[in-house]
C-alpha cells in the first residue's frame, strides 16, 4: 500500500491538523473573547454533525440525559481551560498538558468503571507523574496558573471520555457526540452574550480555519482507526506535539527548556504504555470536531470531546 494511503499517513495528517487548529484557536483568541471562540467551535461542530445525524436517521431521544448533560459540562469545562492554556502558554506546552488525558482515563476507568488496575497501568501512572513534575519545575513557563489550568483540562478531558466509554455501552456513538455539540453550543452561548463582539474579516478567517482544520484532523483520525489498531494510532497521535512545537517556533519564537522537553517525552512514554496495554482512544484536544469512527457499528465508535 502506498504511504499516502496508509494508516500512518492519515494519523500524521490528523496530528498536523490538530496542531494547526490549535494555532488558529490562539489567533482567534487574540481578537475575540474566549467565550466567543468556544461557542463557535461547538456551533461549527454541530453544523457538521446534524446532516450526518439526519442521514443516519438516529434519534436524540435518550434515557441517559443526566449523564449526557454531565459529560457536556465536564467536556465544555475542558475546552474552556484548554483554550485559555493555548492563549497563555507555548503552543506545544498547552497541547502536551491536555494530552495527559489518557493517564486520567486510566485512573477514572479503574475508580468508576471498575476496570483492572494492571501492572502496566501502575507503571504508566508513576512515570506520568514524574513527567508532570518535570514539566512544572520552578523556572518553566508551565509553572503558572495557565499551566495548572491546562493540566486540569487534561483531567477533565479524561473524565469526559470516561463518561463516553460508559455511555457507549448503551448509546449510539453519533448520538453521544451530537448531544455534546448541541449542549455545548447552548451552554456556551450564554456567557458569550456578555462579551460578544462581531468578528472582523480577519477573525472570521481564523474561526473558519479553526473549524476546517478541526474537521480535517478528525476525518484523518477516523480513517486511521479504520486501517489500524487503536494502540498504533494512539502512539502516532503524539506527533501532534512535534508539529505544534515547529509552529510555535516559526510563528511565536517558542522553544522548550531541557527539563520540560524531558518531562514531555516521559508523559508521551506513559501514554503509549497505556495504549499498548489497554487500547484507549488517541489523545486529542477538546476543540476537535467529534466525528464517529465507524459507520458500520455506532456502538463500537470511540468518540471525542
């Protein structure tokens, strides 16, 4: 199979698109209130998902409305915190903090879903903590309020995705993601009213590009999952940090310090350890457009924030 049609090519394309999306989130946040950027991110996702919902003839009627609502509130909180971190931290640092979510998924799955606390998961948790400690050394950019909130966004993202795992046992994947996009649009619309300003022509460009690359990233990831096991795709998804580092260096002159770079490598190793032991969805930022992975079996879909 030619490389451009392989799972690795689609995974790399997705990783690069997620990094580019993060850059456009920052650019949009420079001229628009964060509440407005969050709203448009959810609303654009909803516009993309509604035609798919109609085409698949899936109802939004559910007997788990409370869990859907809780998942929406937690996922939306993760998005607000992640966008705040993107605006105040180097691009790769903000993305890395959110990419701690697989470690939190493991913790929440053990505590809430009663999954096994295996040796590999224990090892991943320990080395993940070491990586986070290195990231937050006193002289680093991450050792700040924005850094703490970025880490909390990773925890919230992990909790929200654990809820998705719980819901997916009885709910179609497309219903899960549409409920989040719909609930996120409605809830984020309220705080936006207090600070709304009409986007300039340039700001509209950033918002549209944010939606476009978020969609391309998710479609690429969807195709990668169709061609390869989750453990392989999850490992490749961490290359998004490399793309974010290059973008941050070229456009904002950002560069990591040695301890921070070491901490990031350790966190990536912990995430890959989790994925190889018990395949989890690939880490991705809460700003991504949630698209189901498989058209054949909705209940087996891994969904996103």
